[in-house]
């Protein structure tokens, strides 16, 4: 059996059990209740009778026992008291153990994450409709007949690409359960996406711990590079505020590193007839990706095209250099570090 020092065991116990109103039930292999303990009344169970069939006293266990094979984990099961509990069922020599852990906070977070997902899906659909209408409008008024339609074959356009990365997220994956990882990740990603939307940007894709956004695709007021930089500032501050909330809960906290590049890219729809995705491709996209990877926590790295359009804000940047993959000669980039 794996040996863990007492402080480690104590920490794990506090993190996973102590603050979650643990309760247990031990059921013999013939289905009769043998013993119980912990805070069972919290879940609405009282007046249990030893030696009687457990199915008649704990209804949600009907059909689950006796346990044959691997343990069973049932997340967020509604108890008779109305409390949601994570139910762990595992077998031992003396019988089948049923462990109940309060899941109220996780149920609330799950609902919040689902609502956020629904909201973001709605926003993305609205963006798609706006995009379609916008380029149809351009085709009618500004483009000659026969021009390659965006939704079919693609066009070239000057845009600003922003990529934001959550720094240090891999270490969080190793320390937390999958459920906790996605709850934490969603809280940060949602914050980053909202910063994009607030500055009139378009969320292009979400890949793991990275969000890619485009500015200058959808109609908006102001220069695309300026709006992208403002969105980056919003992100860093918003992520810091989210981190304070998680820090109070003794969970992982993060910062974000951001890369921004501006220039001509190819825009279009890619995929099969029934499953197409709007994408942007080109060397500016690749540069933004590499700047994102190079950026330190709370740092915004931008290329010269973006820098040249920022006006008075230029005074707050420091000059740096960066060797782009595949290019021997260093290129000039500019750094803005939020302290």
C-alpha cells in the first residue's frame, strides 16, 4: 500500500472528505443493512434498522447491490432531504460500503457552467449570423460579380489575431479531479471570452487552455489592433479577479499570457457540407500563436503591425526581439507587462 506522510493524508482528508458531511452505510452481501454512521441525517436518513433489507430503507440503492466488480461513483444524486450527494459504492470483505459526500456546491457550479455554455453557444450563433449578413452586404455593395464568396471559397482580409493562454494549467490537471479541472477551466475561459465580446471581437476557437479571437471581421467601432489590445488588458484584470475567488477556496489560480499580431489572412469556411467551421489561416495567425507561447504571465506580446496602430499607448511598451519558427532573422516585437 502506498505510504503517504501524515500531513499529506490530513490535507487530502480535509480537501476531499472533512468539509463534505461524510456519511456511510455498510451492507452485507445478502442485501441486509449491517452498520452506518457519519452525518446520515443530513441526507434525510433516520430510523434505519439493522438486519433488514437495505432497498426498503435506502431507496436509491435499489438494484445497485450487491456490487459485482469495480466500484461505482454516482455524482450529484438527489437525496430524500433534497441535498445532492456524490455516492461512492465499493466492495470489501465485510460487505459493500456506500459513502455519501455533500455535492451541493458542485451541483451549483455544474448548473452555472451549463448556463455559461448555453450563453456562449447562443453568442457564437449570433456572431455567425452577423458574419454571414456582413459579408453578404459587402458582396452586394463593394465586390464585383464573380468574386470568391467568403462562405464558399474564402477571401483575404486585414484582421488582428489575439491568442490568450492560461499559464500553468497543466499543473492544475495533475492536482485535481476531472470535474474540478473543468469547473476551474470554464470559469477562466468564460472570463476571457467575455473580454473579447466586450471589445467587438469574434471568438474563433477554444483549444484546451487557449482562446483565439479575431478583431476586424465583425463590424465594430475603432481600429482592430486597439480593440484587441484593450481586450487583452480586460482579460488580464478579469483573470486576476477570478483567481482571487479560487484562491479563497484553496484551488489553483492562474494568469494569462497573450500574443497579438495584425495583417492579411485568409478567411473562409472549412469542413464538410454539414459540418463547416469558420477559420483564419496565414503567417500572422502563426506569429500570434508563437507570441502567445512566448508571453510570460500577465504579458502582452505584439508584432510591429499591431504596435504601429496603437497611438499614444506605444509609450508603455518595451522593445523586444523574437525568433519566429522557420525564420533565422529575429523580428521586432513589443512587450507590455501588467504588474
